[in-house]
C-alpha cells in the first residue's frame, strides 16, 4: 500500500506494528547496533591505546627533562630567535619537544581505524541487501573457511511444487467414509491435480457403492490438504495449495489432534482417520510404534522403486499413510520438486575457487535427493549430510568447527535451522524466513539471493584488510613521527608543535579516507548469459 493514493471510496487499515517494530525500523536498529559494537581488533586497540597514552605522556616528560638538562648544562645552545638564556627560555625550548611528542603520538588514528571501517562496510552491506548485526560478524566473515548450506529455501527456491503422485486406490477405497466423502464435488475438478499413477491391487468396481478413480483421488487430496493445512513448513504449504487445486476446496475440514514431528512430517485425525504425511522414516516410525509390517500386496516395493526414480531427478518424496483400527494403511506418495536457485551454481563455484571456502550441504531431506541436488550445484558427495534433524545440523556445525582452519558459517531459512545458526561462528538467515531463524542469525540476507553470501564474505575480507591498513598507517606514523618530534635529528630536522598537530590531523584524515574506500566495493556479480 505504500505510495498509493485513494482517489475514491474509503478503506480501513490496521497497523499491526509501528515505529521501531516495523521492518524498516528493525533494519535501522540492526545497522545502528552493528555500528556501535566493537570487534576484537577494536577492543585490542582500545587496550593498547590505554597503555600507549600513559607511555607517551611519560615519554613526553622524559623528552622535556632531557632537553631541559641539555640546555641548562650548555651542551645545546638555544636558538637565536629565543633571545636570552634564562631558565624560562630553557623550559620553553624543552617544552616544544615535549608538546610535539604529545601531538604526534595522539592515538586518534588508532582509535578511528576500526569503527570507521565497520561503519562504512555495514552501510555498504545494507545497500546490497545484507544486514550485519554486529561488527564481530564482519570480522568473523573474513575468517570463513567452511560454509554449510541448508537445501530447501537456501540452495533451492523454497517454492516447491508437486510434480506427480503415486496412489493406492485399493487402500483409499477401504478408508472409513470413502463412499460418501466427495461432498458433491464433480470429478473433473481433479484434473487440476498433478499427474497421478497407481500401484498395488485394484479395487473391485463391481461392488455396491464403489467409487470412480477421480473420486478416490479427490479423497486422497482432501485428506492430505486437511493434514498439511495446520503447518507453515514450505513443503506443507506446497501440498496444501496442490490439494486446493485438486479438490476445488478453498478450505479444508479442521482436523483433530494435529501433531508436527520435527524432521519427519505431520499427522492429524480427520473423520476418525489418522492421516500421516511425511518421510519414509515417518512411515517406519508408525510401523515400529504399532509393531507391524506391511503385507506383501501393499505395494511397498513398487512405491520404493518409484521413489528412487523420482529422487534421482532431484524430487523429494513424501509418503502418505493412515492408521485405521491400529493398522497402517499405505495411501500413496507425492513427488515434490523445488527448483535450484538461478544463482546457486555460480555462487558456490565462486566460494570454492575464488574465496577458498569449503561448501557443505546439511538437510533434512533424503540422501538420494540431497546428493542429486549437490551434484547439480557442484558440492562434493562427501560434503553432503542428509536426513538431519535440527540437533544433528547443530552437531555437524560443531564438528566442522573443530576441524576447520577458520570460521564456520551456516546458511538457512527455517525454524529447523535455528540451532545450527546459533551453533555456527556466523549464522546467516536467507530471505524472509522464520523470525526464530532471523533472531538466531548474525547476518540476514533480505533479498533471498545466494549471491549476496559471496559478496558478504568478500566484503568481510576487504573490511579486515582496510582495518589492518588503517592500523599499519597509524603505527607507522607514530613510529616515524615520534623520533622527529623528540628532536633526534635536531638541529637539521625540527618538528614544531603546530606542525606536529597538523600531522596528527592528517594521519586521522588518511585513516578515515582509507575506510571510505570501502564505498567503492564491488559485490559479486553473476556472469551474463
């Protein structure tokens, strides 16, 4: 609604958040907090500066005392322009060297080295859609040697769609209430569903009340839609939308006893049917719970063969089964395809070959699908950790931190990624993901572009280089300026206090100018074509 004008009529709007709680307000707060934080280098610089100031003041007193003694003993003649040789003139002569030492050794440049670079780089990062929450995240970004990527919503678009289904018509026909669940919806509505195949035994169509294939498919989609409508997982949203298109229903009946099992799937009770949709591991959990094995005519081998074929084409397979009278009934499976991001392949290649970063994939999806995606984007098969629960993702990150020669970064977008984001040296939330993931992350990529990850790593390295360059200039200036200010080269070279003050100001100006060079940072750009 921003920027629009109501030219006729009226409308009622409700502001759910205002002020600092809005998206823009949160962005401003994040940037302000990041610019106010201190890196480890800045903390070290502040500590050094504390001792440095005390040392310089002592040095200035020492320099004053030495020159006063030399002048008083007559070993050094006072300049002619000073007139007489009174004690006051001698003190004034010695004071010029002491004050020059204080002016040259002022630690302003040292104190500006880090905060100016951090302030500029956080602004540059925000312009390219990367919100850095702290200065430490920039410092750690320069040390990144391993990046762990979630699959769904990170390497892939996070907008999955159902490509096809495999249904057991015999099982669907045996469900309680299957004969009258269509609710008057015409069978042609099911033509909007993805392509469907059938497995297992075929129901006897000659029995009274037997239903058509279209009606049984409609039943399947209604059950799946009702079960998945209670979840906000990307795959659940995908299945819910597909079910709406297949059934023609805008909403589904409210199920009872909805449960979400992390890393497995969802279950709900609808009209006495305990419908469960999730991974093959979820089906195995149900069989183990009821201490049951599927009969030979259930079509499990046919389903597994179909699933293997779909997984080789990078599809994820969800299995739908029901528990009826304490028996597991296999209803079918759904192949879900999530397209790889257009910038994923080139970004991963740039991280590996240009920035020297190891790239890993850690996902809750099955191994075959994960490896197929990894093969497509250029991640080595031995760098894939599949079928991982949230805690296992965090454990993988912690294991990498032990063996990695630098910082470990985790990139994810969902609630399931929050433990790994918190465990990593740098947690990066991509896109408008779950708020829990964004809260646990150190960096947020607001544009949902994986290419911004490469830009962030490159900017972190450039920022660290700028900070080191600033410190080098500050120390070199003090190292070279102090002997001159102390009069080591007197009388051939003399640095008056006024000139020393100007030199100190020039040093601070050069440090700030060095930091401002980060404004010309060129983010990683995808090759055209």
